[in-house]
C-alpha cells in the first residue's frame, strides 16, 4: 500500500468537480436509472419524488437544517405548499406528532421567508373535499385494501389500532388527494428508512410500493437518503448485485462507467468482501482511494493493513486479496479499475470469521 495524500486530494477534487458539473446540467427524470454519454448515473426518481423522499427522511430524523434545504428545493422545483404540508401531516402517523409539528413549523417559516424575498412559494390547490358525512372507516378500509392488494386485519393485535389505521391513516390522511399513492409510499419508505427498529414495517412498505409500480432503483434512492453521507461522494443504493460476494451489507454508487470505471463502495461495520482476484494478461488490477471511515486491505499470505481516509491502495493484477470495514466502524472507498488486457474478476471464498475476528 502506498499513501499519496497530495495525489488523492487532487484526484478527488477533480472528480468532485466533474460530478458537480454533471449534476447541475442533468435534471432528475422519472425514468429508471441509466447512464448518460459522460458515464454519470441519472436518478430513477423524478424531481418531485426526490423532494418528497427528502422531506420524509429529514422530517423523520428531525434534521431541520437539511429539511429547510429540501423545502427550498421542493418549492423551486414546483411542489406547492399544500403538497409539502400533506407529506408532513403523513409524517406524524409514522414518526409521531413532534416530528410532524417541527416539520410543519419549518415549512411555515421557510414559506414566510421566501415570500418576503419574492421567491417561489406557490400555495397550490386545496385537497378535494370528502362527501358530507363520509364513513371514514369504510373509506379507509377501501383505500388500504386497494393500496396493499388485499384486505388487512390487525384487530387481533388491537381492535383500536386496526380502526385507527383504517379510519384515520388510510381514511383521513390518505383521503387527501394532493399526493398519489405512489408518492405517499415514497414518503412512508423514506420515513421508515430514517428510523430505528422499523425494519419489518419498512420491508412491508417496500413490497407495497412495488405493488403500486415503484421500481427497485427508485426505492434504493429513497432508502439511500436516510444514510448519513460519509464523504462528498454519495453513498448510493444497497449493493444487491454483488451481495453474494460480501459478508454484511454494502452500498454501491457507480460514479463513472466511461474511460475509467469508478465506483464508490460503502461498507457497514463488520462488512467485507470475499477473497478475490482481478485477472489480466497485461496491465489491469485495481486502485482503492479511501474517502472515509476505517477499514482493512489484505493480500493472501500477508498481514492485513489498516486503512483510513486519504490512503491509496494499489492492487496488482492476479493478486488474491480482500478489503472491507473495521468490525465497529463504517468504511468507504472509491474502487478504480485499472485498464488492461483480458481482464476478469474471480470471486473466491469468504474471509474466515476467525481471521477477521483478530482485527480491531
């Protein structure tokens, strides 16, 4: 392993500049994730969907500074005050009244400040009124059944909670027609992703979201919002494509697929990839630029080397190795494929728990 702090700083600054230029020039679109001619990934979420996801995630966390920025971006992108309010009211059903009230207060203050400066803050239309004397239990039951695709009965857990969910959440809240069912699922998934101990509900709503037409790529982008960014390079979605070659959970964001392939790989604490080899008959191999956290790199037959932000690892072609996070810390690096001839990757056995357990 070689450390070249100056080279690292120059490289990351140039790459970040290129990413910023591309991001500013490329608006979010509703299409699934693709790669444009510069090799930069486009978002699968539309600008409205992304703004709603931000509002849900930052509102659930109580992250008011980022929520304020998300409110400004949403209003700039054409969302109305009433649409944002609808998302924040929904927030209370999943994250509680305090989070919802704080979010609504932040919205009120931002709208007031923007209007004082002549900035865009369109109130928008009001929700369509419900019929007089509507049976909200019946309305909510119909909505819940249509949203989920089948009848849901939680009365065995509690008759009251089943009634509240049907009559209030899926009745009063979801009866507000300012947001579509898809958009409300985006808000819900964003909220649950930002909370602890809600994995069961999150997985359930992911399935409901797919039933209502949201894609895996869109949902990965929603969930990624709840993870704290470790560096200037966005974390990306869960690395499901290579999950079978990892112990633990990792995340992948392909920063470039043209000229030189660059991926930002983020490891949860204790996560590491299997032993593997980057084969090449000439050239080839890989470089790792550590951007955040603490981790390890090890070549077969040699001791593991500790890694921290700023370290650079040059991995020769045809060398058996692994890399990953320290047992108790997150870890992130850029993985850069070195061009070569007849290149291919060979994935091998996992790093043994016994060997990994010796690391601190």
